[in-house]
C-alpha cells in the first residue's frame, strides 16, 4: 500500500529538489524510507488498536504542490476569529496565501513566516526541524517528513510577551479532491517568553482529501505557551495531526484540541517535561456525529522532578460515531514529586455510538501523586427530570444539558474570542440557538 506514495515521492522530489536546503532534503529521503519500511499502522499496533486507517490507505491521494487562488477572504472569515486583530498565516491546499494573511507589523523579537520562505530567510530555525519528531517509529510522521513542503515557522525570542495571538490557518478547497497536504510547523518559545499560537484546519467545500500535519514545539526555561488546535475539516476528509513538545525548566505548556470535522481523524499530543518545575495542561473536546471516527492520543512524559500535568478530555458522540481516547502519563524514576491528573469524560447520545477509552499511568518513581479516570454515560436523568419539572421542554433540556457538558472544558480557554466562538459552535451543533424564543426563556428560570 506504500508503492503509490513512493512513486508520488519520486515525482515530488524531482519537482522540489532545488527548493529546500540539504537538511530538509535529507529528512525527506529518510522519511520516505522509513514510511516504506513501516507501512500504514494496523490495528495490531497497540497505539492504533481501535482505529483502522484502511480508508486512508485505500485511497490514491496525490500530493498538492500548486497554490489555489480561488479562495477569498470572505470564504474563510468565519474561521479567523479576529481577522483584523491577530497575526495570521493562511495556507490554501498546503501553500502559503499572502493575500489572505496578516503578518505585516510583527513586534520586535517575533518571527512568523511560511516554511518555504524560512528555508532562505531563517536557516538556523529550519535546522531545528526534525529534532523532536519520531519519524523512526511513527509512520505518519515519517510520511509528513517525506512530503514536507510548506508550513509555519514561529519564533518568540527571549523575554518577549506577545499580547496578540498568532493564527496558522490551513484551508482546503474543492480543487483538493483526492489530494493530500503535509503541513510542517515549528514553534519555538525562548526563555521567559509568553505567547498564544492557534492552528486551524478547515475546508471550503466538501471534497475528499487527506491532511497529515506535524507540529514541533520547543518551550524554553520559564516560557509559557498557549497552543490550540482546531480541526473543522470536511465531513469527507481524513485528518492526522501530531504535536510533539519539549519543555525546559519552569516552563508551562497549555494545549487545547477541538475536533468536530473529518470522516476519520486522529490527533496526537506528546509532551516531554524535560526540566525541573515545569508543567503541562492538555485539554480537549471532540464532538462526533453520523459515522465519524475521532481518535485522540496523548502522552505526557515526566523526566525530571517537581513537575505537574493536568489533562481533561471530553467527548460527545451521537448517531453511529466512534470515539477513541488513549492517554498515557509516564513517570521516570528520577521524576520524584510528580503531580499528575488525567480525566476523560464521554457523553453518548445514541445507543449506536461507542467509545474506547484507555487512560494509563506508568510510574517508576515512589514519591508521586498521580490519578487517572474515565467516565462514560448518557444524560443525567435526575438533571433532566429537574429541568422538565421547572417548565423546560424535553428537547431543550436534553440540548442544554449536552451543551453544558461540552462547554465545561471550553471554559478553560484563556483567549476570550476563541472561547466565545467555540461555545457558539457547540450551541449551533446542538441547535440550542435555533429553538423558539419561548423555550429559551423558559430555560432561563432553571436554577432560579
């Protein structure tokens, strides 16, 4: 099943040979070799036990190398949150679209540019690409390395506090049907810096395509990085995204994953707490419907002492959807005084919906405080009865309770515009805003 990708790589490599430095060309070569050796993961692989990638492997996707000029700003305004206030890099079908981007007036100490430009303008940053991603054992990371073409490079220098978010937007349009893109991002936060970076993966149209994204993140000593990934791909798309993070002493990394799109999606968030006193917070919300399949995998490695990690993932599954959550916290023998907590909660709205949850702790230190748990259930009948007894209609009560369950994790976001927009998306998904005004007015009396 890898032969077609090898043939595609030969054409891609010939076309792009002179467009990247030797370091990147070598990563590409090693990437396709490892992918050919590994092949697509199967359900015999423990990390992929509940997710079959056959729908991806069986398609004959073609690498997209040319930019598309058919997307206008009006087409993507709904995905930009604050189109006039944020720094934004927009890519269409995997290629940078300067006419849709807003990065002209960056403050001193901040670098934001497309990867293809960084090859020439920031070779010292580009040299860091590939140092954190596991392309030896992870097939999709190897495939991304092989077809690495464009993406984003973000660098926040020492002591810089960036007050406006950086938004990396990857748009796929109808011309991408049967195409694939492999965005590669690099985010570097130097010592004592502070910033917010948001990745959005969206579509204009309903084409079938494949997005395979990899993001490498480095958080230096004392730095704080808020990093959000929002996946709203086409309902017929396939999406695999991997985020690999390394944290230094006293750093803080806040991750949030929001996934509602794609026919089949997988999001990996891996972070290494490599310095004493650092902390990681990994939160997420996935909402699936119809026959969607959504998989979230997290790995938090505590390598040094006196570190903390917090994790809260919630899922709402309806119809015949299938969710997967596999979260692992690994504590090295040297990582004494580790404080880790992991929680996964899932709400099933249909008898046909299903979830496979596997929270894990592997602890090799004896002075730690670690907990993990997973709950799966349906709507609380007591709460439902209470709301109905206060005059709230049955359908509205169900929708409000579902929204409340989902919105709880969104409230952890510190960026108001993102929090408000994701709450609006959640409301719209459960049609709360579309209910008659009289029913909404009745809902306001609950808890009075």
